[in-house]
C-alpha cells in the first residue's frame, strides 16, 4: 500500500493533479512508520502548495512551501528514490516565482 500510493502520489504531482496527489499521499502518511511520516507529510505540503497557487491563495501557498522545506530537509540528499535536494530547490524557486509556479519535476534516483 505504501509503495504503490507513494509512486501514485508522485505521478499525480508531476501530472499537475495536486489535489488528488494530496489525498493519495495523505493516505500513505497515515499508515507510514513514524520515522517516515515527515517525509510523506512534506510531499503533501508540496502538493497543497501548488494547489493553493492555482487557486490564487498566495498566503496558503507560501505557508505550505515553508512546511514542505521544514519536513523534507532532514531527508536530503535523497529518500525513497527521490532526489530531495532537487525538490527543495524547486520549492525555493516556487516561493520566488508566485503566482506562476513551474510544474514540479520529481527526479527519481536509482
């Protein structure tokens, strides 16, 4: 359940379906082991940030980007095959480019 939901959530983020990604990854977060919960919650914050940007909610977007940075930073440089350093760079770039956030590209490592 965790691995399939995780991969599905990443695919949804990349396809721009941020609300759906948030729902799927939140389900993963609920059943994850304690040591991985912040990682999954950080991904939820990424999805919600882009969702809020699409709704024109600058404050909501910025808050979610801050939360994503805080939650994901301990998992650098990579975790579960995801290049977290690159994702955090995209989160920072998004904070600087509101309201025109570039679509996230999730680089997966071997």
